[in-house]
């Protein structure tokens, strides 16, 4: 399998291959943005998690 990834941004991109031979492409900037949104309780991704899976924020 040949895969070409064109990264036209400053985001760090890495790849992993699992035991089944599946390729994972990780774009760190996207992952960091999603994590930040969930941690702060805002953003579309956070809303989807809350509504789709019945999640709710807990106080520390």
C-alpha cells in the first residue's frame, strides 16, 4: 500500500500501523484542539459527545 500525506500546515503528522495492518494518521493539531474543547466544555466535538453518549461534565 502506498499512502501519500500532504501536510500544508504547521501541524505535526505521524503514522502508526496496528497489529491488523491498519494505518492510523494522527494530526496533532486536530487532536489538541479536540482535547482542549472537551476539557473546557465547549465546541462542536464536545457537544456531540455529550448528546450522543449522554455524557455530562463533573466538577473537580
